[in-house]
C-alpha cells in the first residue's frame, strides 16, 4: 500500500472512530441540554478551563515527541509513561489546593467540590496517554474506535440518567470521569504494551528538547483558547457562558471529528517522509485539497441551518447560541486548514517555529478578545473569527518560506472548491427561505445540498473529487 493510501486509510478509520463517537455524544448531549440549564453548562465551562490547561502540563508535548521520533526505544516510551503520571499527580494536588480560591473568584461555592472531583481525570488520563499514542503511531484506529464508542455510550447514558434524577452539573462531571476510567480499562485490555523499559534521564532530556517548545506553544494556545471562559462568567454571566459554550459545541462536534482525524494521522504518517521534502510538500498539498472538499461545504451548510437546528433540538431556551454557532462554523473551517500547516512544522521537527508563531497569534487574539469583552458574547465570537483569519496567514508563513507553499498557493488551490460551496449554500438558503416549519427547512436543506455540491464540482472539473472517491472505494473494499 502506498503512503498516500496508508494515510487515507488511517484518516478513514480515524473518521469512523470520531464520527461514531461524536454521533453518540451529540445525541446524548441533546438530551442533556434539554434537561440541564445554560447556567449549569456555564459552570462546567469554567471547570474545563482549568482541567484543559492542566492536561497540557501532564502531556508536556512528550506524546507528540514519541510520534515524531522514528528510533524510539522502550526506555523512551516508559520514561514518558511515568513522567505523565508524576506530573498528573502534581497538577491534581495544585487544583485541589486552589479550588476554594477559584470558587471565591467566581462566587460559586459549588466549584470547590466539583473541581476537586473532576481533577481526578488528570491522573486517569495519564494512565492511558502512552498506550493510545502507540496505537496512533501504528495507525490502528480500529482499536480506538472500539474503545471510544463503548466509553461514549456508557458514560453518556449514565450522565443522562443522573441529569434526569436531578444531579445537575454533577452528571456532566460524572460523564467525564466514567469515560476516562473505562478508557483506561479497555485500552490496557486491548493492547499488548506494558512498561518494559526503565525511566531514563537521557531519554527525558532528548524528548524534552522537542516537547518543551510544543509544551510552551500548546500552553499558550490552550490558555488563550479558553481566555473567553475565564472572563465571560466573571464579567457577563455564567448563563451567557453556557450559551457561548453550547454555540461553540455545535460547531465543535464536526471540528472535533475532523481536527482529531488530521492530528492523529498527519504526524505519524508524514513523519515517515520528513526527509523527502518534495514528496512531503505534494502529500501536504493533496491533504489540504482533500480536506477542503469536505470541510468548506460542510461548515457553510451548518452555518445556514443553525437556527432551525437549535430550535428543533434544544428548544427556544437555547436560541441565543445561534449566532455563536454560525460564527464559529466559519472560524473552525479556517482553523482546520491552519492546523495542517502547524502539523507540517511538527513533522520536520521545527517546534521552535510553531512557538514563534504562537507568540504572534496570542498577541492578536488577546487584543481582539479584550476589545470585544465589553460588547457581549456575539462580539467575542466575532473577535475569535477575525483572529482565526489572521492566524491562517501566520500559520502559513513558514511553510511558504521553507517549502514555497504558503497562504497564496493554498488559497489558490482552494478557490474552485470555495466557489462551489458558496453557490451551493446560496441555493440551499433560497430553498429554505420561504418555509416556516423548522423540520421541513432541515429536510429541504439536506435534499438540496449534496446533489448541488457534487454537480458543481463535476461542472468545475475538480479532479480531487475523483481521486477522493477512488480512495473511498479502496477503503470500503479493505476495511474488513
């Protein structure tokens, strides 16, 4: 099997895994959102800020360092395993100690016990980080599909039951902890890896030279990504944070699938050709165009059906989340293409350049978010969109300088696909405009979108479509 086909098969199985899991989570999430209130989701949003930042320290860039390193040893793998566990314990005790201070800052007493319990997920996640990384290196997404699908169903079902009988935000915390615990059990049961090497200071030092820059970059990125949550709850209201996070979560269902597929496959797949610069550029170009074929029409489509979708699924109480979802659909679409450029720098081992870029991106983001905070959540979302557009040009700077494949070349590659997508949503919007029933609007949109889009791609003779369809057929023949 060629590298291109192997990468595609890895992406396809990763997509199956993410789609199956996200479908389950989406369905159960709809039920939870109908039971719980925006304020309860806002409280969870505050908790996840601190958990997400702590998880960056727990990983410290070491899992990506293992993936990028082609001559990894048993000592390297074991060293990362025990390092992750040690740091997770440190982070857990720090969050335990600071939980009352955080609760006092937000004037929500319930945050103390919630954060102390949820922080246990840091230790649990550290136990399966390395086995999952090794599965990813092997592009064995069949195993991950089994694990994540099972854990999503079980943890989500328990959370729905807890919400129904009145546990409120505790049901969301339980969902996270149960899923992490089940993942540990299943991953260790299904995989053969055990820590056979020994902890090595030299391995730690070598991996840290790559991972430290990634740690700094990820920490800055995650902190700024969650910047809004720290201040919306404090300066506006916890309820508005609930609307904001729910609006982003709708777009993030699709974003989570696609970005995880790309992140899980690109680094281990392209690292194998990191020394073959011309081949690497061509493979990256193919990946960007193939990705755009899917994400551009999909996110534009989601943006125009946001209102009937949220009203139908979540009821009127969640309607303030509609414009947030629409704005973030556009932002996430751009972020996925930007992320491919970041992965390209990881592949060639230039985490120093991603860190340099991160400083610029953070400056842009913080300035725009601070300027928007006093105007409310819609302007905060617009600030995110504008910063995402600027980030695209920052992320493509070094690929353009090093490989002669920067923003101009990438936008040129995407122009025909973008035109077909825009024409498609104009027709779909026209078909929905004169219909009052939300269910009928969604039906009409779904019926019109696919045939119009594929018809336009064939009309414009987009050759990547045929290549993608061919790979899909190959995958369907070999998936068993």
